[in-house]
């Protein structure tokens, strides 16, 4: 297929591309065989093939490679699929915003957060959003910072509360809120026994560790701490970001240990099941950060949310300067 200039491609997209064609591309990418696509869409294979050729003509490039093993996106196809996902996500978001307005709400905010956000900060954020007049509809999702930023890039979230992010996310604004002090946490009944003696990472490595999932920034950070201390990183008994799962295992396993922010541990310690060791760690966790899609960052709702987070953090115990 001959190359076309960007202006011609832009004109073709604006004048000819239809949303159902983007949906067709996603269906082809999901199934990778035309017979499955035809079965799902209740069309003939020749009709699917013709529709795909029309889409490829709009973009001026082959979007899938055909082989005996099915269809595989070309580099151009992968780029189109990425933007198709974002465009369709924007349309879905728009439809839900309109539905929220029809229901009497002032709009819709999609908020992401890591599981280690202290309850005090979460409560302040939700109270602010739900206290808007006219009232907002709020969607909340949890995940790692990498996952949340990825969903923001894909236009599936508007803002998030996580840890500082060092990856490529030019369309995302980051505002550090405060730094959390890390602490070693165990079952409350084991606090005295495991706190004896000086801090010894070699001894601690022999315990039953609960760590973040592999290939996450926090897991790499913890591995670096062990390696710096001259100790092989331990093989964990559980890998999770869920504070509730950590609390359950810490309360039931006699040698279980994890690292959590001290302000989160203070909230959990009230239940009497887990407790921090007496050792103080000489480093800080990456700062708790407010993320916002750049095009939304100056809206009053987002500016107000960032202000509320900062003011709430100032009143929190064990807060370090952000």
C-alpha cells in the first residue's frame, strides 16, 4: 500500500472513520481470526475482510499481517489499536458523564488509588468529591502506581493517589503530597520477640516475608535494600499489594513480616492484631503523590482535591515533608 502524507491521513480519519470501525479493530485484535470475528458480529468473513480493507485504506497502511496462524497487528496496526482504545474509552466516559448528569449529578470523576493510602487521606478525598454541589458521581479503582498511571494514559481514570512515578507519562501531572515513614510490621503478639537486638537484615531475611509483586517499583526498592545490606532478598511467602491480605497473614503466621507506611500501621494497630517493630528504618518511601490527566489538572474539582490532600497530610501523624 503506497505511503500517504500525514495531512491526507488526517483528512481521511476526520471525514471517513466511524466508531463502529474502531470497535471492529478491537474485535479483530481480541480474536485474531476472521471466522471468530464474523461469528461474534454475525457477519460473513468476506464482509469482515472488506470492512478491514476500508479501515486500512483510511489509515493508509496495513494494520494486520495475515498468516496461517491468524492475524497479527503490524507496527502501524499496534499504534492505531492503542489510539482506538483511548478514543473508545473517552466515548464510554462521556456516555457515563452524561448519564450521571441526567441522574442529577454534576458530572463524574474516576479516581484511582494504591492500597497503602491511609484511611484519613482516602476519607478526605471522597468527602471532598462527594460534597460537591451539584453532587458528583465517583468511580474508585485500586492498583499499583504503575497500573493507575497506565489507566490514566489509556483515558480510563481521571486522577489517582499513588507514589511518585518515574516512567514516561507526559500527559500526566504529578504533585507530591507527603512522604511516608516505612516500618517493619509483624503480628502484635510477636512484636517483643522480633524486636530484640539491633536491626539485622540477615536475621530478618530468614522470616516469612510478604512483599509487593515482582517487577514493581516497590519490590525493586525492597530488593535493593537487602542487597545493599549484603543479604540475598528473601523468597516471600506471599506477594500482594492488598493491605487487608497482609493484615490477615501477619495476624496468623508467627514469623510473617512486611514493610508498611507507619501511618497505615497506626490505623491497623488500633485493631490490636499487628504492630511495628521497634527498629527505625533510615530511609523513606517514595512520596505519596496526586496524579491528574493534564487536560483536567486546572479544573476546580481537581485543584480542590489536590488542596484537600495537602491540607489533610499536614495534620497526619508520622508525616514527613513532601
